[in-house]
C-alpha cells in the first residue's frame, strides 16, 4: 500500500468488524465533501499543488535551528494541512494546530499567515464557523490575502450562507482576481440554481488558465457541471482535458471513473476507483466504489470499501475532524441508521447547507420519520440547486408517505437530470418509478 495511513485504516476496520460485525458503521462519524462537494482548502488556484512533504521536512529542520521563527511555524502549519488534504490522512492536523498556535504566541499581532492557516485548518476539520472567524482575522491584517479570501468564501458556502458567499466571491474577484474567485463564484451560481451562469464563469476561467494545475482544476469543475446535468460525454471530454494537463489529478480521475461506469466500462471504472482510493481514501469515494461493486454483485468487494470508509471516520474524528455529514450519508445506507440520524441532526445544528438538509432528510427517512424528512428534503432543493440525488431522496420519501404523484414527479426528474447519478440508487429510482407507473 502506498501510505501507512491506509494500513492504519484497515487495521481500524478489522477491529471495528470484531466489535460490530459486518456493518462497521456504528463506530463511525465524518463529513462529506461527497458530498456534498468536498471542501478543498487549497492553494491559489484550488488545484492540487506539488506534494508538500519535502517542504515539511525543510521547515522542521529549519525550526530545530530557529525555533523563534513565527513565519516558519505558520508555513509548517499550512503545509501540514495541505499534506492532510492531498492524502486524505487527517493525522497531521494536531501537529498543524500546534505549529499555528506557536506562530501566534511568537507573533500575536499582525500575524495574518497564522490566522490564514487556522482558517484553513478549521475548514479542513469541518468547523466552518471557526474558519470564517479566522479568515476574517487574517483579512483584517491583510485584505489582499488570496488564501484567506478563498477560505472565507468556502466557509460561507458550507454554512449555507449562499448570498453572502456570492458577495464574498465577487469581493475576492475585485480584490485578487483569478481562478480561485472565478471557480468559487461559479459554484455559488450552481447552488443558487443557475448552472448556465456557472458554466459561463467557468469557461471564462478556463480561458484565463495557463498553469497545468489551474487548467486541470477548471476543466474538472466544467466536467462536474456536465455530469450533474446528465451529459457523460461532455463530462468525459472535460475530465480528459484535465488529465492531459495533470495526469494524476484526483478530481478528474474521480470524474472519469463515474463516466466510465455510466458508459458501460465497468472494468475501467473499478480500475480508476481503486487507483483513486489508494491515493485519496475519502469516504464519499470509497462509498461510490463500494456501491459500484455492490451493483455488480460483488458483495465482498463492496464490504471492504465500506469498512475502510467507516474506519476513516473514526480516524478523522480522533484527529479533530467533525465528520457528521459523511457519517449520516454513509450510515443511512450502509450502517447504523440511528447513528446516521444523530450525526445528521448534529451537523444541522452547526450549519444549514443544502447538502446537510439532504443528509438529514435521508437519515430521517432511513429511520421511518418521513413527514419530518420531507420538510428537510424540500429545504435541500429550496435554493434551486439541481441535484439528482436530492430529487431521488425526496421522491423516495414521498413514496413512503403514499404521495404517489409527488414521488413520480421527483423520481422522473432525478432520472431526467442524471440517469447515472448513483451505481445503486439510479436503478432503485427506475424500479420505484416503474412500480408507481404500474399502479396508476
């Protein structure tokens, strides 16, 4: 295995299996982005920079000789956050927190780099209220800090404050114009039900992208837009363009795996999925691969992926991550349904993003509380955001309530929007729709 982290995950999974049997999910908890979209607190473009391991080593050596260098401590903290993000290994977060706090002790005033690092760390740990506070502190010192401007937008998005996020993205574009502001503004447009405007903004960003990482990042976002509107051919072209720019880009590899599954290349999809989770074992990616294996009748292979997804949650929580969104989504379908509902309610108590509303709706449905579930399913779609999984969830909830017309409309809308939205649930949506049509 390429990372000791994966060996630790599998070790945790083995222990969990002894305790809770095949589901493993009773012991977990974590966020998405599957979520819901993953919140990547990245470099200037949002694209994955080079592996920060070398810079971490250099900074540690430097700090052994010069432990009073506040700037180096903040740089180490940020590098550790980035290392955790690129590997999906949350174990560097405690060291990152300690480094950033030490930087602030050494330079308590005017230390925008440390506040920016703390903002990035809080976002990575899914504490988006703290991320917003720290980004604001950084910007009070340096209003032109590109990373702080980006984290501020991301935090507002994840808190469900989409109008504020749009204003923040426009401000970031006016202050530090470039790919980070364009791509974040595009995502806010999509969340507010304006995918055409999102595509226009991303195409502008693509026209200005010159660095390979920027090209790959923007093309991947265009691929996601095409995927979400049910156009796997266009999505495949964008993901291919991203991979030409950066052959190992994780987001583009993720997208290509889904496109291959949608177009019938299941062997290629599994190969891509396995390569992806070997490098970035995030729960959403593991769950997707498990569901793909389950849809092929390979139950043992699916359970292995679900086990690692569950173990990631336990490890993430041990390192200060609040992964309740991921727990809710995973456990509602593949684990302890009561745990799913507890996690979803806890996350809704912290933030009112559409992805959290959807997860809470689905967890309520899994626990038989469909009247309440429907209210949250409606909140998930209230901004105009078009997501096939959200529509599927709302349709299945309405079906459970005996609201056949509403269920039929939602399930048909989900399949029109993206007939390949899930390896498992798209087929279940079609089966439910056929049953409802047959009952007319």
